[in-house]
């Protein structure tokens, strides 16, 4: 299986996709901050992860927005917190643009290489591909269950990593 689109077109498409998602998340945070306490968003905005994101955005600002694109999951909280704390667009837009470009290059290379490898595995042995998928889902489920148990045992004033040791 090969991709017909030129590499730079793939990168540009990924860049546009992540810019739309990240900026949409920023504006959700910005627009709903005042009324968030009366919505379902209040649950997200009262989580320890969101509180950490707000503290880090307040401390580190735009560089954190850029670096957050090298993480999984935390980038959404950082963009939401950036909007909720009303980070000025003159600081947010360059940071989110650079982060989106990094994300597009990473997913345009490593991500597509992984997808190509999975497609090749499927062509050679569908059973092995399905087994890999099942093992991956089970591993992710186990990891998430472990993180939930750690979070429930951790007092609110103590960082979660202190319990996991």
C-alpha cells in the first residue's frame, strides 16, 4: 500500500487539521470560561489535569503551547487553558502554529510509517494484525485503569507521581 499524495501535501493537510482543532479548543475555553461552571465543561475544568494545565500555561505561556504538541492528551488541556486564561492571540497564534507544524511533521512521518507497517502486516498476516490490535487495546485499557486507580488514591494536594512510586 502506498500513498499517492506528495509528502508536503500530507504535511499541509495535517497542519490545517491540527490548527483547526487546536484553535477551536482555544476558542471553546475562551468563550465558555464565564459560563463553564453551569455546563458539562465544568467537570473537565475542575479536573487535576486541567488545573495543572492552567498553572503551567500561567507559568510558561506560549512555549508550553508549542511543546504540548509533542504530548498526547495534554495538548488539548493546554489549548483549553490558554483560551480560558485569555492568552493574547499575539502570543498564542505563533506558539500554536509552531506546535501544529511540529505535530504535522511527526505524524506525517512516524505516523504514516506506522500505518504503512500495519497495512503491510495485514497483507501478510491478518491474524497477526488483529492480535496486535487486541494487545494494543488491552495494554491501553490497562494503563488507563492504572492511572484512574492512582488518581483516586492521590490526595488533591499531592501530585499523582508521588503515589505511583
